[in-house]
C-alpha cells in the first residue's frame, strides 16, 4: 500500500458523506451502490434533526431525553458529545446549503416528536428533511475535488495485511470484481431493516457491512437492539414501507383501533407521543386484532406543505389522509447495535472505522430518541473524517494480503423465509421459546447465505438478554428478584 492510498468510505448516506467531506483534505474514495442520493436510508428520513436551539433548551436537556429514551443503556460521554455538537452540526448543514424550515418571524421552526420534553426538531421541506440534507451533501461532495466517487459498487470483501484493514473488493454492476487499496476503510453501510418482513429502510439495508466486519473479527455490541417504528404505511405485500412520520403525532394526529377508539388512551401518560417501543407494541397488538390507523385529517390544508412526502406516499396507494385515517403497522426502523466504535469511529480492527447506523458507540442506548439518527451521522461522521485527515498514514509491511468476505448470499426464497423468522422471533415482542425456535431454523439456513449467519448472531444476542431493555421487550421477562441472603 502506498502512503497516498486514499481513505475508502463505503456508503453514500449522511454518515458516509459527512465523513468523506471532513476527510477530504486527504484523497477519499467513496464507494456506493447507487449514484447520488438514490437508495440511501438517509434520503427517506422524514423526521428532522434534533438540536437544543430553542429558548431555554440546553444540550443537557437533550442529553437527558436521549438517555431516558435509551433506558439509560447509553454511553453518557457519547450522548453529551452528540447533544453538545448538535447546534454546530445544524450550522454546518446550513452553511453547505440546507434550508431548514422557518416560522413567520424567520426563526428556525422547531417541531416535537416522541420522547422530547419540548419542541426541538428542525425540518427541511416539511417531512422531506432527509432528502433535503442529502441533496446538499451530495452537491458538496461533487464539488470536492479530493473525493472520487465510484457508484455501482457492492463491497463484499475486506483486505487485511498483518492484521490491518488495507482495502476492499467490490462487485461492480457489470459483475466484474474490483479491488481498491486504502490507508483506512470507513464502513457507513447503514442498518439491518432488510432482514425483517416489513421495514422503513431500503430493502437492501441488509447488514452487509456489519457481516463483513464481523467476518474479519471486528467487535460488535448490542446486536439485539432493534427499533420498530410504530407507524409505517400498511401496504399489503410490500416489504420496504413508506414511513408515516412521528411528527404527525407531534402535530396532534391520533392513533385509532379498528373501532375508531384512541389506541394509546390509558397506556402511557404521553399518549400518542409515548416512547416509540411502547407505541410500536401497542400498534402491533392492534394490527393483530384487526388493524391500526393514524387519524391526521385535522392537518387539512397544511398537508401539501407540512407533510408532502407522507401525502404523496398515501395518495400513491389510493389513501387520502385529508379525508380518511391512514392504515399503519410497525416496521423495523433502526439498529441501535452494531460494530463497536469509540468516539472517533475506530473499530477493534486497525484500519477499519465505522459511522452511522452500522456503528454502535453507545449513543442511542437501548432505544434511539426520535430525530437523533441524522444528527449522529453528521456529528460522528465528521468527527471520524477529521480524525482520519489528521492521522498519520500507516505503511504496512509487505506481508501477504488476506481477503475476508461475508460469503454467498441467500437465494430470494431463503431470504424471504429468514425475514419471516425474524418477524416472528425478533419483532417488537420477543420470548425465549420463539428465539430458540428461530435459532434452530437459522442454523439450517446459515450454510446457505451470510444473512442467516448475521441473523443467528442477532437472535443469540436477544436470547442471551433475558430481561427487557428498551426496544428489546421480552414477554417472558421474569421480574428480577433480589437474592435471598443468609441472616
Ligand atoms: C419519523 O419521522 O417518525 C422518524 C424519525 C426518526 O426515526 O428519528
């Protein structure tokens, strides 16, 4: 490897682009599956970005809400870093051209979502925040001559020399295999929603980057910790479902059962804005009992400007949310677990780094607070990029390169079978018996493709965590009984 080998960033979502832009005083090779903002989960994000910008709000208050949502499983230092960096992250996004929505007095408009004790969320283009942020990031990356992008790359192997990651290999769209040398490899490959029967993620958010790093021996953390969004649009037969943003509930929309009764009444003091895991379990039960709906008719004439993305998705499925409640269902939304990283994105493997959803530095605890994920991508992506730009290049000795891949993929029917297993055992409500059954079935599938191996590790982690914690809810959780001590 030459000392001017580039920093390789795998993934073109908000974390990957933020890392690439910060690293760009050094040469950066950005490898993505598709061009521009296409296909990134970040582009689909509707809820905005949380930051303590309102009068009287503080990073400490934002941190408190983040830890309460995360069931205090959070790494407090990471949380404080995130919330303290949030206002500057918003300012940076504005500087690269993101036009956040403003109120009549020209001030940033602050919305409210579940788990926040006050309005704290900035949006751009109403519910089109992710798309607006991605447009600005993609344009900034295109304008940066030190970033060279290769789209149409599915990275499926890591190169290791003397225990250090020194490059990747990718299958290109035309089927050719191409190798890339790098002085560092950053995985920003997103989450695992694609392993579930219904997800708000793109269908190919299948944990490929996570599986690859695991195959190379990188340390992992909290893999059982998966967040389900309570309100994806319930479209029968679809796998990747449009989101029906929580900001609608922040604006007064109510969840209803099949009899038109308020679903969250008496369930939690915060009602429809209760923590996401509680709402997701309630909606899942209602769906089993005949269905759940979100009534947002009161948004009225503001629909096209405030929630254009949800409106378009509903109309595309012949549902007019101005006239009728929206059918909703929970969907796998965000992986709190992932590759164990520190504040600078370092994994346990020299030369390998991670940012965004594939990484787990403990910031989200056991349940991510709404609108903290785009923020995480910007804050920790940029930190990592700056760290890499400043880090001295490491020249490895001339030892043999070892290639580590995640192996072959499941066939489409086997992947479908795996998604069903994950839906039954790893959904919003879990128990030991279902996890054990799914593990046995997964063992049989694991020889057929890497996705089953990854699922098996997640199932085993969930089986091992015998008590409920945040989004990991076990209905066979035995109360913790204090040990009887001899008198
Ligand atoms: C939403 O818009 O409801 C999702 C926001 C988030 O996941 O942070």
